[in-house]
C-alpha cells in the first residue's frame, strides 16, 4: 500500500478507537510496519489475539486481561483524542 492507504487506515483506527471498537482498531493497527517498534507491534498483536482466541495465551501462562489492557492502553495513547 502507498502512503495514502496508510493514512486512510490510520484515520480508520482513530475512528474505531473513538468508537471504542478496540478489537477492530487493533486488527488494523497491528499490521502497520511504520512508526512502531517490534515490541509495540507485539503489544497490539497479542492484545488482538487474546480478543479473537481467548484461552490461547492463558494456556501459555499469560494474563490475558493484562495483555488486552496493555494493547488498548497503547492504541488509545497513539490514536486516542
């Protein structure tokens, strides 16, 4: 995608965060390669995966509610008003 696509996607993420649809916001934002560290991408990806596949990270010994909260906090920090 070109920069325009990226911009449109960023706008979409902002709108979704404003609407409180963090699952959809994370599903888009976790695909962004630019502007995020590997850790930040992981934070968003893990949060989204915990939402989509509850129980998987729990089996691995993670606190899923914390992973989700970390992802939501992060995306709100970046894309919230």
